[in-house]
């Protein structure tokens, strides 16, 4: 009795690719493998922060050593910290954080500061103003490098108060309006940050506040810091539409009342990206 011989069919890789379209794709290109995400999100030259946490950078215009941004792809999230060595700055995963990875097709978004929870009604300190001023960005991917250009999510109101020939100490200022901090339909008061040098008499003082964008009508109150000064107020009669990323400067003269001389509108300072080196 004859035994049947088993025939082994030898098929070349090229033939497989011709007969199997799925394999053809695999033959022409390897599957993308995740790579560690490199981050670039910087303004100007690398700098080191002053001892006072936010006295010098409450109105954010550049990232400095120690700053932390939060990055997410919608599923995974990690904090990256600005590290400066000599004249070189990089973004590294913060302590205890796992680096994000990319195959080059994800959408990454970032925010700063990580301490942001909401716009605070008490912005009288540099830290509280800074913590209210949320910046956001969508990353632009090039391979495994994400480049972020940050812009403010809210609007800023600046109050400039001139006292004529009189010199006054910086005092207090506030904005009252519906939903100006939380966008709810109730009246809220934001106490502004005094940007003037504390304890220094001058003929002009400046106060700043972060507010929710939208149609707003303010009651503005200002009080100089000198003994015996009374609070002066100005009530808007017409609503203004405040846009995210814009600064609305109210120019006042203070005599026996608060007189509005005009409002100027300009782009808020943006935190833009420059390539200051990548993680190695």
C-alpha cells in the first residue's frame, strides 16, 4: 500500500502580500508604536521664579522654572514641570507622574495652573489672581512632539484710577455683577488685585480682576488707602460683551466721585510657545 505524501506549499512573503490585502498593509508599513511625548510650551528665555510665589508673575506672560502644566489626551492625564538647567529649559513629567505616550494621532490639550478650580471672588492677593487666570491650549503634534500655545480662558478687567494732582495710597477696588465669577444668574462681587506698589503714594493706581466672559454690567467701587477716604462707585448703564483673551481697561478720574473717562480694549497677554529644548 502506497503512503500518500504530504505536500508542503511554500509561499513567499511577496506572494502573501499579493493575495492578502491585510498583510499587504503590514508588509508596507509597520504598526505605529507608542513613544514618550515630548512637550514644548514656553515663552521667552528660561527664567527662575522669585521667592514670592506669584508676586512677579500673577499676570502670566511666560513660563518659568517650577511651573506645572496639566496635559491630557482625554483618557490619560499627566502633569509636566518646567525644568531649567543653565540656559536650557525642558518640560519633564512632574514628581510621581508617568510620562504620556503618543502614536502621533492623539489630540492633546493642556491647562495652567493645575491649582485652578474656578474664578475666585477674592482676588486681592497675587496668588488668588494667578489661580483664577486659567490658560488653555490644544497641542500641535509633529511625530511625538506636542507644541502648545496657551491663551487665557477668561477676560480681564483693569481699573486705572487717576487722582489729579493728589497722591493717594493704593486701596481697594471691586466689581459687582451677575455671574461675573461663576456665570450663574445671581449677583457676585469680585475683589480686585492692587497692581500698584503697596504703601506707595501716587497720583494713579491700577487694579485688575479676572472675570467670566459674556454680557456684563458692573458696579465698580474704589477706595483709596489713605485714612478718612470714602468709597466711590460707578454704575454702568449699558452692558458690555466681554470676550475671552481680552483686557478691558476702565480709565477713571477720582474727585468727589468716580468719573469714567473711557474704556480701552486690547488683547490679553498670551502665553505663546517657543522651542526651548526637549527632554533628553
